[in-house]
């Protein structure tokens, strides 16, 4: 059997880092971890190929080679998925589809031959058994959460790691919180399911043996969902492994703001090689936090929490939202002020949207306020519901936030604010040729051609004089800023 696994193309978005990747001659930020894991679940004797359309185009020749085409996608990849389906139908290829997009919105895809939904550990094997018998059904669904301690290692042989900016691994699924706008409780549940320490080490070994040295993203919904296990088993094992191999990786992940309450946890994460964490801060407005059930963020000094995490050695990347029913007219200035004071360089500000299946979606449906399905890109100025705030006021206020925080003056100020309070663990720098190329490109483009050149050189000289060890990080941030301005239209 010949299987072609296809990962659809991402549009230009905040997290695509399209314009930043060009500086380091990479094609995509992360590999398709889900498809690589599914590939390992398929029979060993089957022939497998993977096309990541963010790396290389999909051709009819690729499709004609395969007996079955497997597609996995998220909502933001929907347009690319439709093009893939059209090509496959033209070639007469049988399609097997799964992943978040299809799980949450499978009714829309009538022309998919086989829908293998929810988590593959539960639904893929029944499908494969039926396929072998010649009695495969159109749709496979499971309401149970699988034990991910049985999940196999991803098949890294299917990709060229050199094309990517970072690698990915998964330690856990699920998040203990129940934010109204989030689809994680629907997709992965609220009880965090974790792999054991031997699995995590095996995953690190696999990436290392395939030659990777650099950033590794723990793609967990909330990395600190089970803090006790992290502190007692997982992080000590990673620390031991990283010391043995002389720290070949740097790690980053997603977590909730209450990470700031646990000094021991932050210390262990930094010891293990973590240097940044994405946190859903959402809003400084308490009423809006109550509205969306973000209770872990309530009744705390969010600015203090961010600075504490940065002082512990973890750069905070933040997610922010406007468009809540309880947002006052002052919310736009408050978001700007918070982001600037916090020194959160990578601040993703999005409009509130209601993904299908979420509690927000159900509430807005009852209130007769839904308009359409989400685009999957919460930074593209689209809303899928009628907001309480005047629509024009909301959109103009949102644009003001983006045009302010990513304007060169505000953005570079934020970089310096972070570098003043950021205290990462000192480790030997792992320079590569593409880092030198990125610096030279930044000098030409940002230091000479672009309007931000005065801010760029101010950052360069300030860093060399005040924080010389942060020079590579300062260049990285300058490049990020260029990407963000392109996406935001600043």
C-alpha cells in the first residue's frame, strides 16, 4: 500500500513567521507532528511519503503515486484543504482526513471518502482494520480520551529537518481550565494526559539522532497541567539528558499564568533548557476575564506575574483578545499600556471569535448572534458573531493596537524593556552559518533600507554596551518585528 500524507499550506499569519523565516533560509516554523505520528501508526510494510505544502508544492504526480491520501489540518488551513481535495478528486484519489479541522467541522466535507476523527490512537486502528476487510465506514468517531503513553514516536525519516526553524514534541494533551472561547476542552479534554519520562527521553533521543540541534517546541495545550509529575519526574529527567548531551536544544512551550506562582517549577524549567513560554493573558479587564471563565488570570497582578516569569529566565510571549461583551471603550489603550509595560515582545492581539463546539459558540448561538464560521486566523480583522461593542469602534480600536505596538518606536522600546529584566541561564551559544546570514540580512534590510533603521541601530548599540550577551536575541527580535509589521500592515 502506498500512502501520501499531506499537510496543507498556512496562509500568511502572525505565527507563520513567513517574513522572519526568510532571514534564516527556512521554509516553515514547525513540522507536521500529528501526521508524522500517524505515519508511525500505519503498518510498517506500507510505503509512505509526506508532502508538507509549506515546504514544497503538491503535484498530480505525487497524488497519482498513492493508493490513499491522508490529510490532517487545523481551521486556518481550510482554504488549502479545499484545493487539496479538488486535486485529489481530479486524480481519482481516495482521501482519509483527520485532525482538528475535520473533527470540529466534518459536516462540511461531504466529498472526503473517510473521516477518521478525534484522536488517532482511538479511531485510526478500527479504520485500518475495516479497510483491510474491505468494509471501511465513512466516519470514525470516539468519545474516549486515549492513553498517550501508548503513542509511538513520530516518523522523522519523512521530513528534511533542515527546512524547519524548530522541531516539536508532545508531552501532554488537555488543559484543566475551561475558558469559554477555547476548543481544547472539546478536542483534548480537561484532565491532562501525560507521557512518561522514558517516552519524553526517547523523543529527545530520536530528534537528536536525526541530527537536530536547536529549538524544540513542546506543543502541549498547557505544559504545567500536571505540575507534580513535571517537577518530580519529567523535568529532572530532561535536565539529566540535556547535561549528558551538552544542551543541544532550547525548549519553549505554552502554559497558564499560574506558572508564576511556582518558583521551583520555573527554576526546573530553566535548568532543563526552557527559555520562553507562551501565556494566554487575554485582557487586563477583570470583568472580561470573568465573562470568558479565565479564572486563573483573575484577582492577580498580571504585570507583576509576567515580570516575575521573565526575571526567572523565561521570555513571556503573550496572547491578548479584544471583543469581549464586557470590554469598555478604554480597553484598547489599556491593552497597549499593559503590553508596553510588560516587555512582551511577541504579543499576539486578536479579535474574539467563537470556534465551533466551544461554550462561547453555544452561548452566542442561543443569543442569535452567530454570523459565520471562524477563519482560524484571529488576527485577520474577521468576527464570526455580532459584538456588543459597536463594530466600527471595535475594528478601529483593534487596528490602533496593532499599528501602535508594532510600530518601530513602540516595538523596539518593548525589546529593550524585556532585555533589561530578562535573566536567562548562561549557556554556550550555538551559532550556525544561517545566524550570521540572518544578521547580515538584518543590517541591510532593517538597518539601511527600512524606515525603522534609527530604532534598529539604537537597539544594536544599546545591546552591545549594556547587554552584550543578548546581541543574538536582539537581532532575532528585530527580525520578528519586521514580520509582525508585514502581517499587521504597519
